[in-house]
C-alpha cells in the first residue's frame, strides 16, 4: 500500500470555500439532536456514521456539541481528503489521513496515537470508496485495541438532493429539517478473532441502518479483569 499523501495547490483553498458554503446552508437548517448528546461531550468515544451523511457533522460538533471534547476525523489520503482536511480544521477538528487503499497501516497507527492523547475519533466505516452501508473492519479493530466505545450516529435529512457519487452523497436543502440520533454505545471486547470482528461489524451495520441488531449472532461479552 502506498504511503503517499495526495494534495494539489487548490485542495485547501477549495476546502475553505466548501467550509463557508456548508456553514451557510447549516445556518438555515432546523437541526434536532436525539438521544443522549452528553455522550459526545463527556469522555472519549469513537464516533461512527455513514460516509454519505457527513455534510453536517463537523458543523454540529463545533456549534451544537460545543466542542466540549477534542475530536479528530479520519479522511482519505486522496486529493479529496486534503480538501476535507481543510473543512474539518476550519471547524476546530484534528485530522488523520489514510484509508484501506492508501496509508492504511499508517492511518490506523495515527488514529491510535490521537486516542492515546485523549481525543475522540470520528470515522465513516464505509468510506472512502465503499461499498456503501457496509462497515469495514478498521473501526471495530480500533475499538477492540483501545477499549473505547463506538458511538453510532444516525443522520436523517428530510429534504435533500443526492450527488452522483459511489454512495449517492446527501446534501440537505436550505431551511430543511435534519435529525441526528446519538445511538447507544457499542462496547467491543479485546483480542477478537476475524469472525468476531466481522460479527461486530454486522451489528454496527444494523444499528446505523436502524435495523434490529438483536437478529445478529451472539457477541462474546467483554471479560472483566481479575
């Protein structure tokens, strides 16, 4: 896998422009936060949401969650990732760049370092290239290694248009309603087998899709230390 970070001269200027446009739209939105939002403000967590719902989360972090905890965000090592890096930084977030296709091992190591420094981490487990609505194993492995819970976020846009991208990216229309649901945290045990990692990934899939996660196979509970 390549360790190359891709960036062109216009990546960051375009990212700053994109931040401005996102903020203009978000200022008009009627955003409602459901569930226990304190979970995002108190203590560390690994936030997981679908890639095609990331239009508003940085704005919500900065202006609604109020930035009570420091947070880092995983973006790809591509030119698009460089643009999104500028957007996230404009909202006061740190950034780790990497993906399964490029800088995968380096990106995973950098996420562990960010969590060791006390930051929370925001991940789109089906990004950056999909398949959509299918969690890759990285988020489960990260939670298993660090012992931190995964907090799934479900985001619903009531009026929107969709981009012709691999995940049909959602862009909310101005003055529309947005609901962000903070779901119950998922605790992942340490020392998982590959089958157990896959099972926890399917459970996270079900939660983010708003399906009944109880239909999935029993997951080994975390063992208490003696």
